[in-house]
C-alpha cells in the first residue's frame, strides 16, 4: 500500500499541469497532497532522490519554487510493478494495478503469461474470480479441485495416460483375495512442504480426519479400519469389498494435507500466498515424483479483465488464455477438448409429472433445437447426445398428444449458462401452455439447498475428472441431489445397486453395470445430459507443455518456459 500511496501523491503533483513545469509554493503542494508542509518537503526529497522530479525551492516563506517532472505517472507505475515483481513482492504489484478495466488490461499485458523473473520461470494466469480457500473433502470449483491436486498428494493418483489410478504417496498396493484388506506401501523418502519427513502415522491421522466429514463418510462407507501395519505400510480394512477404493483415494477430495495444518501438502507445488487478489504457488524442491519445470505459478485475480465490453478472448472460465488476449497474432490455441462433464436436467416423477410427460419434456429439449439456439458465446457449449462416449441418450418418437402439466417448478444452480437455459425452457413451455416457475439456488452445487421439495425439475452441472465412470459412481453415491429427487424406495435401490457394483473385481464389469444404471435413469426420463463445454487453452509461443486435463486445466508441473538468451 505504501507504493500505491506514493504513486497517488505523485499523480496529485503532476495533474494540474499534466507534467509541464510548475511555479508553485510548498503550501500549495501540501494542500494538493492533503499533508503538512514538512511532509511534502520529505515527499519531494524522496521523489527527487528517486529521479522522478526535481524541486528547486526559493528562499523565503511563501515563495514559489520550480517543480519539474521526469516521469509520467503511468511510466512510474510500470517501473514500480517491475521492481515489485523483481523483488518477489507480487502483492505490491497487484495493489499498483487498481485501474479501470481498459487501462488495467494495457498495464498488466506485459506481466501476464510466462516470465523469467530474477532467473525464475514464472507463469501468471489472469483469473475471473477470487479462489475459495482449499479445504479437505469435496469442493465445487474446477480451479479449486485442480489446485488441490497440484498442492497435495494422495495415496494414489490419476495419470493422464490412463483412467486407472497409479501410485502416489504409496508406490504399490495389494489387496486380499476377498477384497477386504488393502495394503498401501508408502514411499520411504517423502517430505511435507515445510521440510519435515512424512510419517505413515500422519497419513493415517489425516485419512481418519477426512472420514469425519459426512460426505467423505458416504464415499468411504465400506471402510471399517485404517491402521499402520508397518512404518512404510498403511492397511485399510473394509467390511464390504470395494474395488473402487484406489479410485476413491485418487480423487481430489481424498488428497492428504498435514494433520496439523491443512495448508501444508506434499504435491509438486507448495502454497506460498493465498489472498483475494493473488494466489502464488512455488515448486516443492523435495517432491517425490517428476520435479516441476516452473519455479512459480501465480493466479492474478482480475475480474475487470473479463468484462464483456473488453472483447477479451479469455472471459469464460472454461477458456483459459495465458498472456495478453489482444496479441491474437502471437497467441495460439495449444489445447482444446470437449468436457466429459455436462450440465444436466433431472425430473421428479409424481402425480404432477408422469413418465410420459417427462419423456415428452426430454424430447422437446433435445429435438427442438432449443440447446443449439441458447444465447451463449459461440463455441462455448456442445449439446449432449450421450452421458459418456457410447452411453447414448434414448430417442423417443414425438408425442405431441401427451399433455404437459399446467404448472411446473424448476430449481437450478450455477453455472451461469443455466440462466439462459432456464429462461429459454420457460419460454418454450409457455408456448405449450405450461407455466414454469423458476427457483435459482445461488451456489455451484446442491449443498445447503432447502428448495428441493418445491421442484419438479432440477438443473445443475456435473464435473467429471480423470476416471469418468468412477466419477459418475461418486456422483450417484454422494450428491445431495439423488435422495431429494428419488423416492425412498428408488434411492435405497440405487444405493444397493452401487454397493453390488463396487464388489466386482473386474473394472470392465463395473463399468458395464454402471452404464446400465444410467440407461435406466435415462430410459425412465429421470435424468438427461444437456450440454458439454468446449475446453480450450491459448498461450503465446514461449509457454510450452500445456495439455488440457479432464477439468479443463493443465498440469502445472509439465509447463515450461524457454530460458532467456542474449
């Protein structure tokens, strides 16, 4: 804040003449800067020593001196930001960036993207919202989920090359023939971000702490005991076989923080700074897997850059631009994909809405062009025709003879694209004589929602990570949507089915069984996917190693910058 105050004082001196020389008294300058004459003399001396201006006082009280300026305020602001960044004072740099959006964009452009700062390769990413504090267990945001995997490690992890988990803190694991006893063999050279060696008992302690969270108890409902059976072996005993266990342990919600400090992890990057304006990660020098090629990654929280009237190409969170979006000739799309996750509609069948009516609603959405004409940015979404590749939605013949209810109520939560979907659905149903009441749950998931009982229809989105089939099992098992959508008997049957699926040792058999569950939900018009997102990353030529992952982000540890050469 001190730098920003100095800049503001300098601007007050500069503005009356727009930088032209001034004949002025000390008293006038003090009045202009809202300070005493003694303090203004100090400010003038400091500014002169810094080479910003020159001040030639005249002898005698009240005499006019000569004030000459050597730097424009914007030049000075840029220099201050450069100096702050070179000293590792990112917070000071962002404080200096308090400008209107267009000016801010021009100011920040040279600093965003890949930079070598004091021989340190740093990647700076502009981001559209403050990040929520990372906490154990489930988190709703894609960015927070991704950061959890960069800062923390789990017993197992997912790899981009496979949908099956591989070793992380545990280098191997074994399971007993009955599937009830799992031995995870812990690496011998593991370190927390604070430099302390990792003890197997600490991993046990943190896992037990995770199981105290209600949602995590649901996820790991089959666990009966977690014990340290050797200094390098953690044993998990189940009361029901669960061959999803390595998948559950590899999920972002199961990563393991230090039991005494939830901000300390053991992942490739450690959390250096976490504020509303800036999040800085620095690489973990004693990371147990492939060492990151970047020294630091920074999120600059600059929502002003994402305002619609700027025309920026990075204004949507699923389309990340690293660097200056205006330099379109240099920026290139380095990776793109269709998200496996999707926005969805669920339908509660009751005397108010029967199966035939629900099927007509689903057909109306998918066959009327409604999804293709939503007023959204071009190429942002892709209408869904399957839950996962090969899990196609059913096609029913048009049935205009089935009357729709006179009134229905829709409940939905974020993302913002569902605002447009809700309004377009309301308009279409009104044309068919059905009045749609809309209730918005202002959150990214259903946690804390008290409006379920009022709703016939529910819309939300389902993020899908690296193991898509398992991610859908986790959704059915843990999301608050399902017990509030289904009848008691339906929900009990669903959970019993999931329990029966998890005991199948063969992954292909589990996948096929889960596909049958979703086929039933779609055939009965209880659930249908609406649209997927087009994920994309753009970056200037100097930023390399960027490949989209399942959450629309990229592995920070594989990104790299070519060294600066003379």
